[in-house]
C-alpha cells in the first residue's frame, strides 16, 4: 500500500512540474514576440465640391428620318450603312421618268396658257380702241376683258402646276437634310417605294451626334435645395455637370446644362434636365447609358482618406484606428463620394487628428498593440 501511495504522489508531482514549465515557456515566448510595425497616418483635410450621381442616357442632338415621298423604283443608293454623310449629299435616286414627263407636260400647258393670254390681251386692246368710236358694243368689250382675266387665271394655274411637278420631280433625288451617321437602308436599288398619298416611306435615319445630349432626372426637393445652397447653380440651371460612362477607364466629360423641365412629373416626382457636350473626341452613340454627376454643395474641411485603407463588412465601411497607446480599434465610418479617383470622403466616424491604418488591414485586429510608422 505504501508503495502505491508513493508512486501516485510521484505522478502528481511530475504532472505539476510539467504544467509549470509549460506555462513558463509560453510566457517567455509571448514576451519575446515582436510588436508589428504598421503604416498609419492622419486623414487629409481639404475643401471639396460635393456631387450627387444620377442615372442618365445619351441622345443625339438631331435625329431625322429620310423618307421617300413619291412612288417608283430605287435606281441608285449612294451610301453605305453606317456611313457619315454631309448635309446636301445625294442619298437616293428614285426613277424620275414619269415625273420628268409631268414637268414637260406642265411646261407645255404653261406655254399654251401664256399664248392664249397674249391673244386675249391683244384682242382686248383692239376692242378697247374700237369702243372709243362706238364700233363695238359695250357687251363685246366686257367679254373681251373677261377673257383676259380668265387667261391670266389659267396662266397662274399652269405656273402652280409646273411648280408642283418640279417639286415632285425633286423628290426623286433624295438628299441629306443634315450631316450625321446613317442607319441601314429601308430600300435598296431595284426595290419599289410607295411614298405618295401622304404616307412617306422611311428609307433611312440620320443621327447627328455632335454635340451630344445627356438626359437625367433629379428629385424636386433636391432641385430646390441645390438652387438655394450650391454655388454651382445659376438662376435656373447648374453651371456644369460631369457625364461618366459605364466603362471605368473612360474619363469624365464636362457638360453644360441647357434645359430643365418646366414641370414635375407627378408619377416620379422628378424633373428632367439636359446637358450637352462636344462629342467629336469621344464618338459616343445615341442611346448609351451614363451616370451624370451633379455638383450640389461645398465642404471646406472635408476629411479624406485613401479608399484602399477601408474595408467592408455587413455594417458597411470600416477602418482601424490607432490610439495614443498604440492600440488598434475597429471603427465603422460613414463615407461619401470618391475624390480624385483614389480618396474617399469620410462623412462621420473619424476626426482630423486621429491615426488610422493605411495598409495591411488583414494583419491587424481590434485590441492589438502596434508600432506606428510613417505618421
């Protein structure tokens, strides 16, 4: 029995010594761990212009349908689909044969009417002289005068008919009313066009994309707030906006607003605005979607930090702040817009004198002691 008690006591002592030295070793290892060096800095404080972004779309400043207004076969198509053309360029020729014949007929009718008028005018002058000596009756003189008036009316009718025939003939030679890019053709060479009887036949459409319009909508209450508070607004319109395309590398385009809707859409509670910009450099197309950035205010002491220094979790954006004891703490922040493509506006959650972690967010955690560098 004594032997067994001695063995049990030895086991207990050995276990206690093992635990003691193990804890001592861990304590020594923890004491020897180096404090990590972490890049920190204070936020940048500077004046900025505040913007709001609105979805929008682009629309050509002029879109014109080219139509056929006479019946006939297309004997010439003088362009390729998608081609840029200048105002006045010949686009189509519709067979002019019957319309040329009508012009010839109208010219002949006018010549006949003019000859008849000359005859009646000469006859009237002779009868007028004869009436002075009572050689003819007053009724004959009146009839001669009536014939002259009728002949003059016939000449005017013939002139109008000739003018109409020439205009109709001109419809056979279809020219571009504006400069721009053409869509595909609605009728190729050899196809029959039925464009008379007040039902023009659409042949193609011209899009003049320079300058280009950007349309977007703002809420009515935002409109009032911006007009009262923003220096960027004139009497009725903002002085400038920025058009941003969906492609991230595409540079923002400065545009000049030139229209605001005179009424509020009751279904959406918004007003439509339009801004224009020169498009020759960008070659953007009508119908493209964009985002319009509208300046609405100023902040003279905005707090800015690198966007890359923030993280995102379920609560939103966060940063790591380092206090005076070099202890790291997690901090949720409210952010605004991106400034100069890399800085983000911190609306709340960070003061100008606080230090925050700029790099290696995954290497720090709340409660960790660090050695700040690059203050």
